[in-house]
């Protein structure tokens, strides 16, 4: 390539933007051909979406690889309880709903999200609709909400609820996660049942940071959020009734 070592190093580590001609030269020298060469060259084209599109089983595992190194994780969930603070019964009901093809492997993969609670700074926003929506039987929902109350006082975790009537504009964007990672730009993660998208494109990340700020502005504080969760338990799921049972918690150390 006739480059000084620092240029090569900065190119390989992503600290320098290389042209498509430079990338083509590099992969040619490395003997890369066929479909791999085509895919790499497509990533170099400036008119293409530079986000990493993940399909099938790879999307959740790839997200976790990025998330495990994060120094700060911000997650918004408008429709469900965030995966990292779900009980096993709630997660099974979510994955095993009508028309679901979820496997034991997918359940195990989703369970790994609990390990993200080890991160030094985790902030979660969840909409009140997610807490009031009966995903399954009342006992499971009661257990889940009691679990949220326990998690809400955990060091390093901020759990706040967006009340009904607020956050509608932000909710239309769907669930998303923002990651601050060491030695790299912030990352945005979004997914649906078909594909997950990881993007460090600055305009994309900045747009969702604005959405996050708008949601934080209407979210209840942590103490008021706990009080609302407790009220929902009493109002809807009768925590003192015969259907209540102890929760099976996922071990963060396990």
C-alpha cells in the first residue's frame, strides 16, 4: 500500500476513513475474493446505509457483544418490560406467544441480557402501558412488577416510568438502546422480529439522543416511578391475592 504504519493502523481500527479504492486495494493484497469482497466493497459506498444489519440468531448476540463493553446504556421500551429486568416467566410468555417460533436457544440468549446489569450506568425508560398490559396471567405480571420494584433500588440502575398521556411522540419511534462504548463512537441499537440494526452514524445517534432527552423530560422520577409500579400491582394484579407466588429471579452472577 506504500503507507506509513500509522496510516494502516488508523485505517484498520476505523479511526481513519478510507476510500473505496483504498479498501479494494487492501482486500486485493489480502487475497479476499468472491462474496466477501463484494460485501466489503458495498460497505464502502457512501450512498449506502452504513449501519450493521443483523438478521436471525446473530442480531441479539452481536448486540450483547457491543453492550457488554459499554460504560453507559440507555434503553427505552414502550411496549414490554426491558429484557434485562424481566423475570423468566414473563420472558417465556413474551417469546412463546401466539404464532411464536421461539426456541430454547432464543430464550437462553435473551436471558443473557441480565448480565448487562453489571454495567456501571444503566438507565431505563419504560412506558406505563407496558406495565398495565396483561402479557399473561395475573400472577406472572404481579411477579414481574414486584421484580421491577426490587431492581429499581439497585445501584447503577435507574428505572423511570413514562406515564400514560406522555411520551407519545417519542414512543412512535419504537424501542431503542443507546450505548456509550470505550474507544469508539456511541452506538444505536434497534430491532424488530426480522432484523436488528447497530449504527454509529452520528446523525442517527444524535437524533435518538434528542428523542431520549424528550422522553426523560416527561418521565417520572425514580421514587414516583416506584410508587406508580406499586399502585399498578394493587390496582390490577392483586399482589395480596391467592394467585401471588414468589418470583424466580435470574442470577446476575450466574
